[in-house]
């Protein structure tokens, strides 16, 4: 019984999509966050099973081999992220809608798999300079060094060019306004 709809929130790292997804989850109790798997290390404000399933590389590879992912990507060099098929079906079976916070390729991949019951939203970074500042001020306990930030910035430049393939594109100039718009779009889609 696949009643649930899917909301795919994509955009470069630092675009504000995680904050927006938290906002959607508190606004719409019928939405459930799809917890992804990742091989990156846990940040000090994160919880296993809530933000991600933090897996070893071996365990991630074994899930690839046993076809447990609906999609997976090497989002950054040697850092893997993926959505478990089981995570999606668990949420759909509970008659809720699924919310994904996922990179651009993964978002497009899911949209292709579920063209009829999914809504894809791209949160656009309006300025690489602002993005750079945001990434620098993020408090990670992982290696938040210049190299990592540059990798994320280069990826953001490429990702912005895929925006046109999404159902909606929102420029995140002002977080309050962006949240308002996303709530409106999601509300139209699920209600
Ligand atoms: P972060 O390390 O900042 O939590 O996430 C890095 C990027 O990976 C973000 O753009 C995030 O949306 C994306 N991401 C998170 N989960 C998944 C997933 O399951 N699949 C894919 N393809 N990307 C993901």
C-alpha cells in the first residue's frame, strides 16, 4: 500500500536544506525523514539512526552488493551516502510521506524512480561567497579543513547547473522567506 508521497530536497551542502527539512518535519507531522546511510564520521550534534546510519566502508559496500540501496553516491571522494530501499518502504507502509535530504544526483535518481508521486525541490545557493562563509562557520568535529570546504564549493558550482531539472527551484536569500515558500509548496503537494 504505497500511499505516501515523496518530497526530495536537494541542493549544495550549506544551502540550508537541512534546516529547511527540520522546519518541514516540525510543520507537517505526516512527513517522515528518510535516514540515509553514510560512511562519513559523525559530527558532535548528530545521532546514529536519527541523522544518519553511520556505517563502516565494509558495511556500506556489503549493502551495495546485496542491492539494499534505492540509490547511493560517492558524494565526496571516499565518502559514500545512500538511501536504503527498506527505509523508504518502512515509511510508506506507515502511511506517511517521505522527506529526503539528498545530493543533486541522488535527488534526480529518486525522481526518476518515482516520477508520479514525488516532488523535487532544489535549494539554490545564491552566492558561492556566502556559501563559503557558511561552510567555514559550521561547527563540525570532522576535518573541516580548507580542502574539504573547497571540495564542497566545487561540487556546489556543478550542482547549481542541475537546478533546472527540479520541479521547483528556490533561492535561499532569506531563510525565513525560503521556509515560508517551501511550506506552501509542500502543503499544496500533500494536502
Ligand atoms: P553532509 O555530509 O553535509 O551531511 O551531506 C553531504 C551531502 O550528502 C548533502 O548534500 C546531503 O544532502 C547528501 N546526502 C545525504 N544523504 C544522502 C543519500 O542518501 N544519498 C545521496 N545521494 N546524497 C545524500
